[in-house]
C-alpha cells in the first residue's frame, strides 16, 4: 500500500508540473504577446514624456513582433527583459523598464490585495531604513552618510533628521550615493535643503500631462540644523541613478559639493509604474528634469565627477579630501567664532538695564546659528552670571533670550522664572513657572514633578506677600 501511495503521489506531481508548464507556454502564445505589445504601445503613447519617440518605439516593437523576434521567449521574465531591450534601443531611456509583477496571493484590486501591498511597502521601508543605510563620524571629524534611496517624506524625514543631527557638528560631510538608485524628488529636495541657507531653485520637472512644470526650491524649514558652509563631498558610481543623480547634479551645478567616483548611469526622466496586465508592468517616464543653470540634465550622459577614481579608491580618496577640507574649515571657523564670542562678551560686560537686552539676544542668536551654543550652554551661561558673578539682571537677560530661542523647552522658562524671582518680580516669575509647567505637561516631560514643585513654591511666596 505504501509503495502504491508514493507512486500515485509522484504521478500527480508530474501531471501538475506538466500542466503548469503548458499553462505558462499557452500564456505566452502569439495572441498574448500581441496584446502585451499593443497595451505597452498604448501606455507609451498616452504617457511618455516624448510622444514622438513613443511612436517610433511602437513602430519598432510592431516590426519586431511581425518578424518573430519575440517568438523564442517562453515566460514573462525573459519576455519582459526582451521588451526592455527593444524599447531602450529606440528611446535610450534607462528608466523605461518592463518587469514581472511581484506575486501576491489576493486578487488584483481586491481589499485583501491592498492590505498585502501596504504590508509589503511597510516591511520594505523597515528593512531598508527608508534608504538611510548608515551614518558615522570618521577620523578628522568628517561626517559620513550612506544613502541608498530617497524615500517617501512621511517615512524618511524622521530618520533623515536624526542622522543629520549626528552630522551637524562635523567639519566636513560625505554623502555616499554609490549604491543609490534614486527615489522621490521631494526627498531629494529635502536633503539638499540641509546644505543651503538661501532660497535657490534646485531643479524643475516638466511633465507632459497638463504641460506642467514643477519647481523644486530649497526649503526654508527643515527638521534639523542647516550646514550651508560645511565642506561637502558626494561619492557617485556607475550604479548611481535617477534621483541620486539629481542630488549630485544639483550640488555640482550650484558649486556646493565636490563629486568623487565614476560617471553615473544617466537617467533624468521621472515617472511611475503602470500595469500592462496581471503579470507585467512598465515604468514610464512622464517628465524630464531641467536644471536652472545648465538648462539641460544628465539623461544619457550621466553626472561626471570632478575627481575620478576607481570604485575601490572612492571612499578612501574622498575621506582624505574631506579631512583636508575639514582642517581648513576649522581654522577659518575658529577666527569667526572668536569674533562672535568677543561680541557676546562685550555686550554682557557693558550691560545697561532696558537697553542691552536686544543686543544680548542678537549675540546669543549668532552663537546659536554658528552652532557654538545650544539651549544648555546658554542656560549654563545664565547661571554663571546669576550665581558665580552675582549679576542677576544680566542673567535675567540671558535666560529671557533663551526662552525666545527655544520656546518649546520648559527648562528655559523655569530658569528665567528663577532669575525673575531673584530680582523680586514674583508676578512675572509665577507667569513663567506656569509656562514651564504647562509645556512640561503637554510634552510629558520627565521632570514634570520638579516644574510643579517650583510652581507651587512661587504661589506660596506670593500668598505670603499678599
């Protein structure tokens, strides 16, 4: 009985395999291939950014179909590869690729399919960390960012801001795009904005639909500290493509960075993926990039680095260049910082109540913008004048400035309130202790009990006074 069962099972499996092969062969019969090519041609004619090239591509595909060029391709994978080669032989557009759809269990356009696709997107985003592969501080205080993809803003911004915060106090930055195949233009815009402090047009995308042009300007507000003067180096390679090339080209044409490595792949036409049928899809470029400086783009030619190296030497060479640039940057910054500190010190030493507050705020703002002081350092300076130098009025001016520079911090209002209380202004102290408590409550601050204790203390003082 056991032998018969195995024989029956084996025959069933062989029959299933034979049927599956026949099904695949039947799927790619002449009619199927004709339908795919006609649908592909329709999509290109409807959406491709250059309609005249779409027509030439269709003509070429139909001629190859008639000649039997596609007869030998027996499955979707090889057929898709052959179609990609054919369309690119005419349009030379490396973005336009025909691919096999990822297999899903649920039916197309069903609620279950939507859930599958969403879960797949979430999993991919988590696995790739939204394209932000690695960040570190290298020798010489050189920041290094290994960026593999420009992700959607919603998923990418929190991680990007966290990574850029780590780089914010470095003296040179390397952005490694050697393995970056592109992504979302708005994320390119967002990350570019970290390296400029003025309003600049980075790139424009002309789209055939609506005869519309979208402009990508540097953003005034980002989630971290801008680094407009820090020496910047971008590593590219033959794998660098699309949005990654846009980032590199933006920096190169704005003379903001030095590019190191090899010439990139050369794809400047953005677009999106459209389904051909249940099994195949095509990425169709619906637009093209227009750089505001060169009035052209890198399509077909790639982005050419200023410093050409081998793949193996790219990182080492870039790091050496960055360390030299960082050393020069530190030397220049040191003299600048000396002047900033001297200006702050002068304003504090000649303090006149009611007249010096604005100058002190301006000097501390300059310190913050130069990344010399942050909230904690300004707070410490205030306590130096409050406790060590016993100059509570100057301390009050410093603490007040800190509340303007960091209005979402409960600690700055608590410190300001302490100075006000020392100077006898209990009503204003109460107002600021209350502000500290309210901010801490709203943010769930771990020191909430401390702020509450100080608030209750000033209330008791006022009650006794009255």
